[in-house]
C-alpha cells in the first residue's frame, strides 16, 4: 500500500462514506474527505478526518482538494437510480468536469494513484436487451453505445484516465461498478437505486397495512447487485494493483426485479400485491457482470450473497424509517 495523504472525493455520499470508514478501520489517519453537500447532509462523517465542502466541478476547488495528496479516490458524481439518470441527462454529463479537473490537478501536484469509479452503464445497450443476458465482459463497452447521458460521461471519463496515464504517467485505475447497495445510503427522494427502493416500499407497505407495492417495469428485467463491503475491497485492491485497464467490480449473482422483491418480502415476513408501472423508467432489460478478468487480475471477486446483504440493508432502512416517523 502507498503511504501518505488519501483524498476521497464524494465522501459525503454512500460509497465514499463507507470508504472513509474502512480506511479508518485499517488505521489510516491522514484522510481528506471532500463533498459538495453541506456537512450536515453527509451520510457518514468521522471526527478527526479533514472534511471539506467543495464543488469539485470547479478547477480551483480540485486544486485545493488534491494539495499534498498521494492517493485519490474519485467517487464524486451527480447521479442516482434509473429514475434520476433518465430524467437528468444534462446534470449527469456535467460530472465530466469533476473528473477532468481532478485529473488536471492530480497531474499538476504529482499524485501517485488516481482511482475513478465508472459504471456498468458504459456497456453497449445492444448487449443488454434480453433479461437472460450474457454477462458483460470489459470488452463489451465497444463499439460504444452506453446509457444516454450518465453512461457517456462515464465512458468519456474512462478515456481521460487512460490518456492521462499514457501521456503524463499518472497511475490511473478504473472500476466499472455494478449496482452497489447497502446501509447508510439513499432510500427515498428519487435518487435511490432498486435494492433500497424495494426495501423502503416493502417496509412502508408493511407498516401502513396496505399490502401493495409498485414495481417499475414488468419486474422481469434482470440485474446483479453488489454489497458495499465487496465494493470497498475490490476498489482498494484495484487501486493498488498494476491493472491498467477498466475492470468489472460487481456481483455475478443475477436476479430479476421480481426475485429481488421476493427476497425482501421474505426478510420482512410479508406478501404484497404487485402493481406494475410499465411507463416508469426501468433501464436495460438485462445486465450482469462477467468476472473472468477480475478473477484473473485480482484473484478475487465479490462474494456476498444477495440475501445476506439485503437483510442488513433492510434492517438499516427499517430502523431509519422508524426513527424518522
């Protein structure tokens, strides 16, 4: 592991907050946490960690954020679940400013390692039309036809990382995340992703006694969902590896949205009437992670069973809803 100051961009968000917590568990103390949100809105905040509120779309803010830093984890993005992504393509594209300005600042100040959190949304849409999808390999990002808006921004930023490595020697590492979930994240308000949204809906249906749930799409669309602990391990292994190409960091456990609801109903001990909203955003029909290259390069792949991770996530969201009631 490389010593020195570590900067986590997007530290007030879901993955960023968990990453800071994990670095602290490892005994790291020289950490700078940066997010655009006011500190009171960060999902997790830790005493003793240098925490800065900065808009990393601005070049000067990026230069301030990376000053004296040796390792950067760029997890900052204006994003959310499929409902947000499909309705806010322009905002998603503007995230390109964050990675661009961070790369420029990192090159200027001599940062040693630069991790960029990309997404499975970069993959060619033609390969994701069937719920019985063939798992996506890293090579499937080209020829390019990514998710409109968000996916294009991620793919472009991947190329920026590649060219800063090739042209300027900045050691960039890129992970393509597949649907990360877990406690201490968004579960309402429009930016939540499917696992958290399903947990919230099941909990609300159970608490209200109205045993119904709205599902976006027909419920047959398939995904893989990666628990946050696996995401953290894969992220740090990749950052400090010699793997220079983008790498899938995602579970290969494929489920339909209907099966995801089945799992949460079982955890909650309830059965609900399902109402399918066919006009709601639902994304691609099928997406799964082919972890062949990940196993080859890292000797590892995500291993948390969906049922186990969803139980922890459900319990946390349940307690949050009760606490706020």
